């Protein structure tokens, strides 16, 4: 199946700093990418949907100025957590969808963020 | 609001036992249905999906799921589990045909298999 990678796989940062997480579709072009957040022992919560070349659509309650999403190409989307705080510590997962509405989403391995 | 319910948070079985994980959703229209698995330390992988056609869907690793429209259910089954099936299982629903519709995940069921 299609492969989605994320970098870094884990990151520790100080409170107040910004962290950028990359999501890449390795063997297909992703017209749509999704960013999720997963708390321990809980389900994935969709944060935002991004389409290549356009602004991301954020879910209710997700601060777009705090979680900056850029989908500059058909194989790369980035999530930047700005001015990170300990409560932003979580597991961030991206997924990518290749084309039409019927296409399956392929998930990245996730990035674990710990803000000290 | 649309939601997905997975009734069992943690299921513990012995090897060779049969498995059924429940999943119900609340949406009256057309849906696409998925089961994802997350093995310890790994990323989400698609087990199986239903878009249309035969409501009994076969997936990888011997899993299957049955879509029962009248019950708004999409239960996951496996006749004989193995220790390697230990993982977190997520049911997911994508309402409607619109490309703007989002996949909604259930809270997950942790499956532990005793060797």
C-alpha cells in the first residue's frame, strides 16, 4: 500500500518554542492531507484538513494561529506548533488521501511531542 | 452530531478464541466504513473497508466485518485470534459522498491476547 512518513518521530522542546512536523506521501500524490491528535488511550481527533495549494480547514476548537499548516506540494504537508506549551504534548498523526472522495486515507507513523 | 461508538474498551481473549468487536454509528445517510488497527508502537493500518456492494467485507489477516444498515453497525470479526493480533482497533465512518466529509473515529478497543 501507499506509504506516508513523518519527521521527526519524536521531539522534546522547551515551552515557548515552535516545532515543525513534516508529513510526506512517498509513492503517491496526496491531494488532501489530514492532521490528527491522539491523546493516550483515546481516539484520533481531527485537527485540520489541508488541500494542496489552499488554506487548511480547521476543526472547531483548534487554533489556526497556534497550529500552522502548510500544504505546499502534493507530497508534503507541515504542521507547526507555535509557542508550544506542556498541554500541547501529544501524539500528532498525519494521513494522506490520494484523489477522489472514495480513496482510502493512509496514515503516517505519528510524531510524539513532549513540551517541557 | 455524527458519532461512532465502540462498546468495548478492552477485550482480553485467549489464543484461538473467536473475536467480535462492536461498532455502531449515528448517521442516517450513505456511509463509508473502515476498521483500522494500531499495533504497539506502530502506525494505523487499514484492516478493511466498506464502500458499497456485499455487506460482508473480507480484510487482511483473516479479519472480516459485516455492515448491517438497519442496525447502523459494522462489527469486526475473526474466527480464531492469535497473539499477534494484540493491538488497538479503531472503527471509523465517513458520512456521505461529499469530498468535504471527514472520517470520524471511534474511541478504540484494546485487544489483548493471552498466549
